[in-house]
């Protein structure tokens, strides 16, 4: 985050040098979830006005190092978790390999009208219901990811009676003999809506990353479309371009 002198030789603005100082302290003296001192205390300590402190903190927010919470203060973000996206990757297994404890809670499930784009992928008419399963995944006790799974109900009869939480992939394999792979993925940026903010414990309009996956069986037939909305300050996706994702048609336009 360090800045050099400008081309004219003038020193950088005071708020930028303060941002550099605060960034170094965040890296060395603070841990995930810690709160920084109040703006008034920082202004007194560095002998600057609160506007300068606020602009310096804006730099840290933009760099993804801290977030602001109304009524709480400025908080150091948790470290970003690295999640590999390929044809066979599974969220729970991926995070477990990193030594992280995960918990998946079922928020709601049942037949529901799917958005038109998802209904079309299942070759369903408008208004024809699909099975919708909404889950919330927590990592080391903190909410990370909202997931909405859309299933062809004919492929998973009795699902609502069986699923109570945990990995949907495990239930698919154990009870339905379905080992799914991703066929197509779409990655988008969103702002948190009020429900995202409540469930993911992030500020309203905080940046989220949404990953939509078409998941197919061994014969290539669509079984599930999953839509995950993750906190962008806590999760980073990387996509493996192996043989399973070399066809350009495998990624949404």
C-alpha cells in the first residue's frame, strides 16, 4: 500500500501516509475481527483531523483490509479463504482440506417457482415448480456463504424428508447414487441486500461474489443449479482450467 513521491517531488497527501501506517499496524498488531481504535482516538494520536483519519480508513476499506459496521466501528476482516473451482470440487471438502470446521444449516426447502433463467436450463415452463433448498454455510463459526440449490424434483424424490443440513453432495451420493460435476459456471459481483446482510453478518450493500453452477450427473443430464452468494472480503475463488473446463462453451457468456 506504500506510495512513492509524485512526479513533481511533492510528498503524498497526509491521509495516504496515515493509511500506510495503519495498514502496517493492521498486518502486524491486529487479528481477524479486531476493532481499530475510534476515529477520534486515531485523530488525537496522529495529530490530524477526523476527516484525514476517515480518508485513511477509506483506503484500508478499498484494499479489503477492514470493514465498517454501523454502531460497532472499523473491524479487521477475516482472512480470505481460497476456494478452487473445477468440475468436481466440493465446498465442504475443499475447506476441510484447509483445516477449517464447516457447518451447513438448512434455512428453507420445498417446491418453488424458479427464476426464468434457471427454469429454462431445466427445460421447464414458466411457473413450473422446482425443488429449492436454501442453506447457510458457516466456517469456524462465522457465516461465509448463502447457497440456493435448485433440483429437478423427479431426480431426488423424498429429499425434504431426508435432508436436515450438512453437505448436499453427500446426500446426493449416498441416497440417490448421484455424483455430480460442474458443467458450466458463472461468476458475478453483487451488493448485499438486507437478507444477505442479516444472514452473512455484513454491511448492507457490502460486496458479494455469486457463483452459479450447472451440476450434471455422469450422463451429462442436469440435476442441480446452485447459486452461492459469498462475502467477497472472506472468500476468493480460483478456477482451474484443466481438461474439464477447456471447452469455451463450458462457461456462461
